[in-house]
């Protein structure tokens, strides 16, 4: 038993054990409520592991809509997209490019895009009527993998895993599940 707890318990005989127990229960409830509120208020953070360039890419809404930022650990973050909602960054294995999700100019869905690690050379890879998410790279950097429903193909709304060449050709559904 810790010393402070022992002092409180010794003082309980003077104050009355019922009042002390009530006070302890209220204090514990307040601490628990504050902890739950802190967890609920916490926003998730997503970041890409560093590529060959040693930088970390992450999404943030620190200046308005969600955008992608890059930084060397311990340095200042630099905003590298200005598209009004870009997220899910993923560095290519060599660290020279980033795959990410952003809105399309031709439809309202979110598509897979690729850009240079500094934010230049932005290019749309997928062109579907459904929203894609969570892109990743093949080890050789020639293909992308991502999650999306297959509604445009078979009217199913469950998420599936897809691959596509970085140039936007050969889109292929890898999974077919019903949940």
C-alpha cells in the first residue's frame, strides 16, 4: 500500500468510512470519465513509413481540408498537396513517389493518385465511379494495391482488394467476399 493511501485510510476512522468511500468512488468516476473523454476526442493519425528518402508522409487538417505533409523526422512538416482532401499517403519502395487518395475532377469519387515525393507531377491512376482507399506499393514499385468496393463491376458494396499498374492499366480485383 502506498503511503498516501495509508494516510487516507487512517484518517477514515475520523471522517467516517462511508463518506470516505463515497468520496473515493466519485474521484475514481471523475478520473474514468476524463480518460474516456480524452480517448473519444483523440483523432487518429495516419502516416506512411519512410521510403528510401528517409521522410515520413502523413495527412493532417491543420490548415483546413485534409492534405498530405512530408517531413524528415525532427524537422518541420511541409504541405505537399493542395487539393482539398488528400489522404492515405504511401511511399514507393525507393522513396521517390507517393501514392495517395484524392478527389477526381471528372466525378465525385475518391481515386488513387501518384505524385513525386515533393508533391510535383501529380497523376490520377484509377478512374472509377467508386471510392478507393489505403493504397500501397508492390516491392518493385510497378503496381499499386488498394481497397475499394466492386459496385461498378458487380453491384457489391463490400470492400475488396484490387491491384493496378502505376500507369493506370490492368486493374484487377484480387478478392471476392460478401462481408
